[in-house]
C-alpha cells in the first residue's frame, strides 16, 4: 500500500473515532437533558425540544473536538470525567427540584442548597432510596455506564499521540470541524431566539433561571446564569426608558374602585374563604387612623370634614438627582430612583407609630388552611385587621428567598446568597434597623439550627438590638428536641424575653409547618392529628393523608398565635402590639413532584388545579393590631405580594423611609397595584400577563385597557428586577445610607 493511501486510511480511522466520540457525547447531553426535562416539567413547548437538541449538539461537538486533539489515553480519561460531571450536575438539580420544587441557580446551589441538602439528610435519603430516586439515578448514570461498555469502540481508533501532535492540517481539521459544527448549532439556536423571537425575553432582558432551564435546557441555563452573574458584577445597570414609569401617576384613571376600603365580611365555605362588600369611605379611613393613634380631636375632625386632607409623599431626604450628577458606580441607579414618583402618604401613615411589632415568617404557611373553627386565632387575625385578600408569595430560592422578600422588600435575584450579600455591609432599610433607630428593643428567633443558611452571620446584622437566637446558641435549652420543633413552645419560651421591654420589635422564622407531611415522620402532624381528623369528620371533608398531615403541622402555628394574642391581652398591650404574618413559600413539600400542572395535593388544599406560578403562589398575609378590632376590617382587594409587606409596615409605623427604594408598595397608598414573579409574569388590578406566552388576560373582559398598558407595566417590572439586582451587585443601600449621613 502506498504511503499516500496509508495516510488517507489513517485519517479515515481518526475521522471515524472522532465522529463516534462526537455522536456519543452529543447523544449523552441530549438524553440527559430530555430525562431531566420530562422529570420536572409537565407542560412543554415544541420549541424547547429544538433548543435542547441544538445546545446538546453544540456541547457534544465542542467537547469531542477538544478531546480528539489529545492523546488517546487522555481522551479515555476526560470523556468519562465529562460524563460524570454531567451526571453530578443533573442529579443534584433533580434532587433539589424534588425537595424544593424549584430549579436552583448557581448562587443558590453554592450558598443555600448545601445547607438544605445536609440539614434535611433524612428527606434527601427518602428521595434517593425510593423507586423514583433510584430509577432517575440509573437513568442519569446510563451514559456513563454505556461509555465503559463501548469505550474501545468509541475511542479505539483515535491516535495514540493525539491529532494535535500531527503536522498535517488535514488531520487537525477533523476536530476543528466538530468545533465549527458546534458553533453552527449554537448560532442556529441564537438565530431562532433573537431573530425569530422564540423566547427572546428569557434569553435577554427578562432572564430567569428556571424559565431558561425549561426552554433551553439545564446546560444552557447554567451558561446564561454565569453570563448574568458576570455582567452584573462588572457592568453598569441598564434601566429602560423612564417613560414607562408614567403609568404610576395615571393608574387612578385605570382603577374602577379605590385600592383600600373598609369591608363587611362573610364566610363562604369551610376553608374560611372571605368575601367582602364595600362599606367605608376615605373620610372613615382617616377617622380610623386617628382613633388607632388615640390622638383624635373633635375640632380637627370638624375641620377635616370641611377641608380635604392633603398628604405628603413617602420620600427621604436624599437628593438622588444630585447624587446621579456626581457620577460614580451607582449613578445610573441614582438616576433611576430620582425618576420615580414616590407614593403618597395616607390616612394610615403613622397609625402604628410607637406600637410593638411581632413579625412572623411562617414556614410553608398557606391562607387556604384558615378556618373559623379549626384555626380560630388565625381566622380572627385575618378578618379583624388589614386583610390582603389577593396576596402572593413568590417562591424564589426557598425559605431564605421568602425571608429576603419579607425582610427587605426585594426580589432575591442572587438566590440563596441574597441575604448574605445585602447584610455584608450591615442593614439600613429593614424593620429591625428602622425601629432600632427609633429606640426599640429587638430580637430575632428561629426554632431550628441557628447556623442554617448562615443565619448566625446574617440575622445578627438585621438591626435587632437583643440579637438572634436559635437552636444551638441558647434556644435548644428551652424547647423540646423534636422535628419539626413546636412553634407554641417557641412563643411560650421567648415571649418573656421581651414582653416587658416595650416598645419591642421581634422577628420569628417558624418551623412547625415544615415537611415531610406524614403522620409517621412529622412530630407536629402526629401531635395534632386527632384535631384535624375530628374537624374533617364534622365538616364531612375527605382530605388525603398528606393534606391532613400538612394542616395538622400548621395547627401548631395556630396554637402559637392563640397563645401570643391571649398573653398580650392578659398583659394589657394587645392594642399596642402589631402582629404581621406572612409565609416564606407555598407548601412545596406536599407533592413529591410538584411541577406545574402536577400538584395533586397542593391543588386539593387550594381547591383548584394549580398550573401557573400565580395559582401556585397565591396565599394570605395578615397585619393585625388589637386596636383594629373595634372597627370594620380593612380589605385590600388589589394584588399584593411579599415585597409589599415592608413598605406597608414602614408607612404604618411612620418611620423615615423612601418608597422609591423598594420594589414593593405601601398597599394603603396610591401606588400602582402590581405583583410580579421571578419569571417576569405580572398581575395588576386590570389583569395578568404571562411572559412565557407573551399574553395578557384582563380581569374584566369589558374593561378598557390602554393600548400600551402591557408594555408599560412590563417595562416597570424589568426595571424593578434590574433594581433588585443592582442593590446587591453595587451595595446600593450602603451608598444611599452614606449619602444620607453626610
């Protein structure tokens, strides 16, 4: 055989080995993505499978091209390492999704999932050592298993010394052609996304990790996450045109009813669903404020009846326009804040000034379990105070994300590391710090491991003068060693620590409502099983065991709230104390799968099929004070969410705050009623917008929707998300605090 034919034959052999390697790795990527997608998602779009194929081909071709340049032995080592890494990434995300029902981005995996996976070892073992867990581990391992079976057939024809050592361009061309092919696949995907507009927003200005994973695959989702992390750490924030903000000042013309009114409530079913009829006017609301603050004067009431009250704005002393003019890293953020219209103060501004505050972030709490007979204390608080009827708890980054939204009024754009980042330089805008400046005594409590999610580092910086206590730094000596721990015991043992130190400001992160919801594995479910079973029998309700166990676990919170209120009343300070309760996330532990469209137990609890984020995250929040019980309840019927709690409390307590520094709103003000989710879906009083389908559904089909309404609100949402990111990436609150101190 001639030398030329030998070289051609050798080249053909190399080509076959390289092609086999590329085909195997591309198939492995696509196969793993498909298994993952079908395991965590029930509602699919055809385009998403196209993107999975293109991005998988890209990854397989590029990796195989690089490996093919190396000696055969290196290829035989690197290929299984790549497949093992693929398995590790996908199985971790799969287990995270099974446990927390949300895909965790890189920040959350690195900063929160490690604690979560380690802290709930029993739950993770349960997820692994079951048919679902073992079968998925086997499915994800299959490419690696096949590699060792077919290794010689795949790599046997690769050159021993590696193509890169050959001097002929023709030999090197083979792996380079694979890399070029991968680039072409990536380019085709980008063309479909950017030029054809297929999910363009998710890829660009409306990036959301979970949405990116669902549409483009986990591999590309992680790449986009790295890109976004890098861009926000190194580049200036990109806010959109401020023209979109004008809708805030004209929203009054869009509303058919005022955002706040007194209500007369009726109970419609056994779950305590409250309906309402309009009852009070703005003048009555003003009168209520004066009665609450015990400062009503007859002459002033007569004057107010004759002269309309003109309220100021919820704005601080910092001149953001001047700050922007000075330049610096935060100039773009300053310019954005200065362009916003502050919300107006109102009849309720300062109504709770000087009163005590007990803020409770309730583990996996849902408003759908409130019932006048089963949970009388929660029912009392939810119907005798300020009732947020259309309330949503955006579920982002699990419990730590829910805490972040409640404590700081922002979306946790850095996932599980958000609290760590914002407390890195101290805190200035949360109730702990704000009321501490007013001379309040403060404490924070959590009846679980005090180091969990690094709370021993973050919660000591929330501004509570008396510090933070959990299991491990004192609380373990006071409560029983059960899992989950008792919220009732938590209240019984901690209330004496602050009740005589008025005014006090206390924060609780509870745990009794935590999963797993089974009578055999949950101490609180076992403890309250008989009460739930008796109630179900009386109401003739046939709930499944997981739902009954969930309700039973939350009865411990009911007992805690009942004890809290009765003790405050016995002490004679119930009218001087405010209790605010909000969940950290929806009860994701009810369903083993819990992907949208596949939540049978959550749907059973809610009473309707759960297919969207809006349906999943709907809940209830409570703001109560004993002084409110002498008046008709205040119902807020417009959409509200967890990020609205802090601004509303700031207004009620009359602290010095600037409404432009929060992405939520004071729900008692004239601010735009807007709820938005991490995937850029949003809801206002006029309707709901889906970013994924780019569709708007009006609340009232007969309502007149302004032509540019959807784009205006979407622009506002994008700017609010950019602001949430900028607060963390540029330590913006410290910048503002320093400016205010000058």
